[in-house]
C-alpha cells in the first residue's frame, strides 16, 4: 500500500534532517507517470517527484536512497551551488550522504522483452519490447537476415 502525501513529506523531512541537518520545506509527491527514473527534482517549482513503483517493488533502503539523491539536488539548488549531475558539488554531496548516483532497475521492468530475433548468419541475439519488420531490418553487425525466435 502506498503512503499518503503527508506521510511521504514527513519521511522526506526526516531524511533531510538526518542526513543534511536541514529541514525540507517545499513539496514532494508521487508521480505515477515516471517510467525510467526513481525520482526527479523540478527546480522551478522546488518540487520533488518520486516514482511510486520504487516504493512498492523495492525495499526501503532503495527508496530512501532515491529520496536522498533528490534531496542532494534540492539543497544544493537552494544554496546556489551546482546541483546538476555533472557538477562537483553534487558529486561530493552524494558521497558525504551515502546517496546513490543511479537507481537500480525495477524487477518488473528487467525481463520485459516480448520479442527475440536472431541473425541467421552470425547468430547475434536481439531482444525487443516491440515487434520489428524482419523484411525491413537486418543485423547491425553483419547485415544478415533476422529471424523471429
């Protein structure tokens, strides 16, 4: 069961005070439309959005790591320091707080390939979520004919 927005804000504030010694004063919410990321920080709105699938499918440690990562963006942005992934300030704060640089893939998304194709010449395997036209596409390695498995 997913936690309420109030409980989510309390969790984020507790992690912020514990790891950053600063309160979290802005907004946080779940965004069900996030697909490829665990969360994001929107500087213009000072809003943290979190992927609810990570709260449901992964353990608390993974979800707390995502929150800490987004809090790194948040606190550096408020302080006027470099808050983007490539900035030195951001990388240093990640290390200090023990926050992950990237989140792990969701278990439900790992083996989601519906279609498999094999090159009839070099036997290279291609896994795809969408079906492809084998008359139109060929092997990227040797230009051989692709065969659906």
